[in-house]
C-alpha cells in the first residue's frame, strides 16, 4: 500500500514518480502479465479467499513489487467484521 501512496503522493518529485512508474512497468514486463491478466488473477485470488472469509472486495489491492532482488505479489485484502464464512457442504 505504501508503494501506491508514494507513487501518487504529491510530495514526491516528478523524477521519483517517473522512476516508480518505470519500475512498476518493468516488473510487469518481467512477469509477462497484461493488466487484464493481473485483474483476473486478483479476482481469482479474492474468490478463493472468499470461500473461507468475508472480504471487502472494493478495497482489495493486489500488486507486483520488487523487494530484496525478488518480484513479489503483495496484497491488501480487508476482511469484513463478521469474517467467517459458513462452509458449504460439498
């Protein structure tokens, strides 16, 4: 989440904003995922989590980030107050 705040915060210089945007583009290029594929992956991740927990889907964020020489999938998936879902028999 801090990555996105720093990416769009007004206090950053335009040089820093451009650098972070370029890094984001390079990460997506390295993993070879289109924006549509990222959106589909996010939706599928949320669907799996919703099998067990109640999720606030509107506030869900899933991004690729570079940390410690690795590309990582980073997610912020807020849960509703009554988070436990009833298991369906099947």
